[in-house]
C-alpha cells in the first residue's frame, strides 16, 4: 500500500509543473488568479503533506483527502488555458478545492466528520463549488463566466444568457461567504469546548484553518464589491491555505515527538518511585494532567486505587476514557484519561509498555493495601459480631437460666416454711440446697455482668466506668471528661479496654492504686489506665508479668479494629500505663 | 399489708405473689410491664410495690423509671426494687430523692421468706432496705479500720440523720434552727470525715446516707 503511494509522485510532478506553467503563461484572465508561486506553494503543500500523512497513518483519511485536494487545486489552474476542452474542465473544477479544504479542517484530526452539521456543510460546499459553477457554465461564456479576456470556448454552454450565469456565480459567492463563516464559528466553538490535551492537538490547525476561512470570506466579499482591494485578499487566502497542511503535519510530528518522552519515562522509572510520582510521570509523558491510575485487584475482580479503594470503570458518556494495561495476558492496571488520547493510541501503548513493570509493582502494593482495607473491615465486623453475640448470651441467661434458678430458690423457700417441726431432719438438706443455689446465682451474676455490661448500654460510659472502678479490687480513681454518648462500638471498646486493663492491674501490678482517665476531644476518645505497681508488662507476655500478655493482645486488637492506637508504657519498677486512642468518626 | 408485684417473667411474679400470700400479705395484683404496674398502683393504691428493674419493652431500666414515677405521684407507697445485677448506680438514683420507703434487693434474696417479708414490711412502714452486696460495694472499702461515723460530732450526726430522711439543706436548717450556711459547713465536714471523694457524678450525699444507714 505504502509503496503504491510513490506512484503518485510522478503524477504530482507532472500536474504541478503543468499548473505552474499555466499560471505563469496565463492565456485567460480569470478572477482570483494565484500566480505561479502560490499555485506551486499551495499544491505542493497539499500533496507533499498529504502524502507524508497518508504514509504515516494509512488509516486516517486526512492524507488521501489532502492529496486529492492538491490535484483538484492543480486541475483548477486549467481554467487559465486557452484550449477549449482544457478551459472547460478547468472552469468546472476551479473552486472544488474549497470543498476539500473545508472537509480537511472539519475532520481534523481523525479524518472523520463528526456530525450532521459537518456533512451538511460539505454537501453545500460541493454543491456551491461544483454545482453552481457547472450550472452557470450551461448559460454563459466569456464575460458570463467572469472571464477578463483571452479565455477558451465553453464547450458545455447550452443556452445563451450571460446575465443568468453571472447571477448564479453571485449566488455562489454569497453562499461561499456564509459557508465559510459557519465553518469558522464551528471550529472556534469546538476549540473552546475541548479539554486541555485536545486543545493542544487542535490549536495550530485551527489557527491556520480559521485564518484561511477568514481570508476566503474577505476575498469573496471583496470580489462581490468589485475588488476594491485588488488581488491582496486572494493572495493572503492562498498563502494561509498553504499553511493548513503544514499545520496538520506539524501536529502529527509533534505527537510522534511526544512519544520521545516515553524514553524519558523509561529512564525515570528506573529509579524507585512513590505512587504519586508514577502517576505524575505518566501524566507528563502522556500530556494529560488529569490522568488517574487504577490497579487490578484479582481477589475481587475489580480495579482499586493506589490506597486500595474501589474504582469505577468510566462509562461511554462519562467524558473519561480508560485504557487497560496488560502483562502476559492478565490486566494489571487501568489508565483513566482524557478522551483526546484516544486519537493517539500509539503514545498510550508505548507509555503502557514502558511503565508495565512499575505499574505491576504498584499493583502489588495496591493489592496489599486493598487487602488491608478489607482486613480492617472484617476485624471490625468480627468485633461487632462478638459484641452482638455477648449481648444475646447475656440476655438468654438473664431471661432464662437466672429466672428459673430464682424460681427454684423461691420454691425451696416455700418448702422450708412448710416443713413441720416433725420433719426436722429435712430442714438441713433444704438449707444446703439453698446455699448451693445462692452460690450458683452469684456466680451466674458475675458471669453475665462480665459478658455484657448492661449499665454501659443503659447509662453510658462514665457511669459504667464509675461502677467498674467501684467494683475493682484496688482503690481506683476515675477522671472522666466526656459529656456526650459516643457510637456503641467506641463505648464498648473503651469499656472493655478499661475493664481488662483494670483487672490486669489488680492481678499483676502489685500496686496500691490505679488511675483511670478518659478524655474526649471531638474526634478521638482517649482512655488511659495507670497503676503504681512493678511495671514490666509487655504484649507478648515476655515481660516480668507472665500471663498478662494475651489479655494485652486482646486489648490491642479491639482498639485497632476501630482504627485506634494502643500504647503501653511499663518500665520495670515504675508502674504500667496503658493508653488507647479511639477515633469517633 | 397490701402489695403489688411487677415482673415480666410470669414464673417469678406468680411465685412471688404466692410467697407473699404465704407470708400473710395481701397481693392486690400482678403486672407484666411498667405501664400495667402504674395502672395497677393507680387503681389499688397498695402499701408497697415490688418492682423488677428490667422489664419490657427495652429490658433496660423500665422498672427503675416506673419506681420513680410512683414515688412522685404517691410518696407514701413504699418501693422495693428487685435486680439481678448489683448496680450500685441504680440504688443511688433511687435513694437520691430520699431514703424513706425504698429498698433495693438482689432478686435471689426472695428465696429467704423471712428476709423477704421483713424487707417488705420495713419498706411499707417507711424504712429503707439496701442489699448487703450493694452496700459493700458502696462503702466496703471505707470500713477498713475504725468506723469513721464515730468521729462525727453529735451535731454532724444529727445533720446526717436528717439527710437520711431525705430532707433538703433548707429543711435541715429550719429543723435545727441554724442558717443554711451552717448546714452546708456541717455537710462538708461530714463528707471529709467519711472520706467521700468528689466524683464526676456527685452523689456524695447518698453515699453518706448509705454509710449512715449501714451502721444502724
């Protein structure tokens, strides 16, 4: 395919040479004559840039379109010929290049027209440039076709009405001015609505295109007014027209240069990077500051952010696009980027390839963080489930077992009162049963209170802690700075923390007293239990106080499950201080 | 003596009613929840209402709230609270408005018929009953060594006795023909002698009273 493009080169050379010769040795005097230099410049610009673009991007219609427009441009110069058949063809296609030009600027950069309005504009352009021209040729010749003298014969003239022919050509020029201004506004609006990377793509072509359209509009108006400005507007028009293909190719070249930044990226990725650095590096390489990264989390078959939170894949209407990065056939990451990058999939692919390893590293870290997020959530759920279960057990014991035991106790009491003095030997047995029952009830009471602190639910943390301190086996001083109710799980955690820490102090510290301090600062609840005992406590139980370790581990778990912090300070001989900071989100 | 019983467990309220009748009380009715109990009390005006702390619908402290409501509407009706837990806090709340005609017992104490009927009678006659387990929690640690009550002056002891009757500072001052200020000074001195610390929820007055009652 690409080799065949070279066959067009000799054709272009012949066409260019012929058109330039015609422009230089013009027999006919036509309106808006470009002259030999501009003829060559515009045609060569269109064909050379068109071929280059066609060669680099065979799938993009812009290249062939530019080449075609170039040939049509040269063909239009046949209108300068004196030979009748050449003249006739030349006049017929004289302005068709305008339609090609409008197609090029409207369809840039994809080569595809975007909507109905674009298509209507092209149809109108072809109808005006070719249709009205041919229609005029059916009626007029010579002056009727705006010939200033020396023109060839019009071979397709059927009627003789130069007045109508000139009128048709006037309509053509008014239509041309309207079309031009419409296209100009359309392009400007499009540029203003474009995102930053898109604008970068459009700017040069927009400037050259709009300048051309403006110059064309001025030329047409000037011509309608009887050319008070002579040939200046036309020359400016042709000059700017020659710039459009150059701007198109320059934009494509710049895209290719952007891929050079991939090399810089590779060098940069050789160094250790933080997640934010990787994102910034990729954003720079792609020229899209809005770039976001998401990583594949296979355990849940979805994408997550760098810190492990779920990410939604953007839908087609979201104004964002995603590109999946794969390694060995499995997804590792997703780039969420501006839609403009879709026209530059080559760059995106290169960047993805270069960043593959770094992305895989980041993905593994993101997966780890996602698992941590999940782990914390499941820890919280476990604690909540445990608390609910404790509540259920306490309730069942209270409503069932305790009530029944009390009822038995009552029956025994009744039995005792009914025993006649004659049945005296039964009395000690009944009393024995009563004593055993009282002990069982007392044990059950202690047990249920330990399982679930009803007072905490009913009266809140300060009062529950007060009761706890009252029951402690050591003198306990309580200081509470808290006058609101906190979320259940926070109060429960703080209560169990204090309860366990207190019983630790009583059992292991050999101290004389213990201080319990609770403070609340809007976002954090701090609970601290300090004794004046022997110290040496450690979480692993490896310290001087054997047996306290597992209890401390449990305390740490409960606090950390709520995203809190647990600290222990227990220097030998200087008491133990346990501290929990629990966030109250 | 006429008694009303409020307990959500049918096995207990029926058992209790039977025991009380056995002991010679007249049981005017039984109630399964706080509303029913309030209605029963309103209707039959018993001498004593025996109330389970935990009752429907939330099974938390409905009984305690019902007891407070009865005390407000009918100060003459004695209240005996039954609880399965040793919650000194609830005893304090109950005693805060005066100690005459109130009692707080662990539920299992009902097994001893003599103790039960003695407690009901005492409450019915305007006395007070506090479960030994609760008392030991409230004043237990202060009983190590000598009895601090003995260190009070006669005047302080007099003030404390009036406090135990549920009288306000003003009423005590009127009764003793002294100024409010003097009464406050005595009370402060009593707290100091009984070594009652300033607690976050200041209920030293009740603790002083409990200490006094316990020594009687």
